[in-house]
C-alpha cells in the first residue's frame, strides 16, 4: 500500500489553489490546510495594499507551512502555497523532505479572468504580473506534477489525482 503523500498545491495567484486543494484532499482522504492562513498579519497587509512580498517576508510563512507538512509525514495531507521560486520549494523540502508538488498552471488571461470574479480575497490582480515574473516552474529533479487549470474544478482535481498516481514511489 502506498504511503499517503503530503502534497503542496502551488502556482500563481488565481490558479485555484484554495479551490483545488480541498477537493484534492477530499479525493485523497487527507486533511487540507489553507496556506494563506499561515501568513502573519503583516504579510496580508502588504499584499492587500498591492505590495509584493519580499523573500524575507516569506521565510517565516514557508517555515510554518513546512512544519505543518512535516507533521503530516506518513499520514498525508494537502496544503496550498504559491511556492513560486525553487528556493521557496527548497525551504519547504528542508523542513518536510517528502512533500510532493502539484503545480497548477494555465493561460494568464484565464487566470486573470478568474481573479477578477473572486470576492473577498486580499490578492489584487495588479500583483499577477509580479507573480508570473517570479514563477520558476518545477525542475525535472523536483517531486511533483504540473496540472492545467482549464476546465471545472472537478476536472482539474481528477487530472491532479491521476498525475500524482503516476509518480514513482519516493524512496524513504
């Protein structure tokens, strides 16, 4: 039997991390943690004001997500995090070595359209360009899969489940 994975659902703002994360967790039968909930209030205030976070702002946030993921090792879980840079994913892996990434990818116009339709989120569409400029897709040596965000949340979730199932088992 396969050990439940700890999955980080990643991608730029508007790709659906908060929508797909809980659906994926439900499909895998594991708990979900919303990555935004790990942000300190100062980070949310900056983003709400349209100010991109700097790496120094992100380190405590990534550490907190990593500790949650580490606590779920062997039990499984799904957590969302933009994890846009390789260094951010390296930081997560340093705390939780077994995490696997689901990189939600898609057309910029589709993502922007979805961002303009959502309500009550602190991330303005003005920061989308900075997110795409920062994005470093998963490297070939990183455990994870890229999943296109075209289609319904259910279709995206099914693509993610199939892609995760096709990954080789991690050697522990």
